[in-house]
C-alpha cells in the first residue's frame, strides 16, 4: 500500500512540475495545485497509516493504547487544504484580472506588455 501511495505522490509531483514548466498561467496554477495535493498526500503517508484505530483515550485510562492513528498529520493536512484553497481562489482572481488586461494567458505575451 505504501508503494502505491509513493508512486502516486511521485506522479503528482511530476505532473505538477510538468504543468508549471508550460507557458500558460492557467497550467501553472493547476500544476501548483497538483504539487499542493502531492505534498498533502506525502505528509499523510509519512504519518503512517493505521486503520480503524481512532486516537481516543478510553474511559478509565490515562494514555492512548497502541496502535492508534496519529492526529497531527491529519490536522496539518486540513490546515494545508484550507490555505491551499485560499491561495487557489486568489490566483484564479488574479489570472482573470491579468487576462482581462492583457487578453491572453501566455507568459511571453505578458512579458511583452511590460515595456
């Protein structure tokens, strides 16, 4: 299972880097989104996968009994998802404003309008 997830993380990173190397700003933002998802999945996998063991302290006990799912990577991923959504929304609005001003989403045409 970890091998499959490692291949998926690598594929997401590769696809994200490929899209970020394109000249279109829309593809750049989609690549950035893919890299964010790959990073979230990497944090999730590095935290360890434990099925069916919630991190709850049983009545009468003072500590957790092993094995249990680590809640810290899940909390970090939830925070990263919210921040990533905000960045993506901001980037979409920025792309729309640039497209209206320039008339294209090609980076080369945007550079030629700077002069």
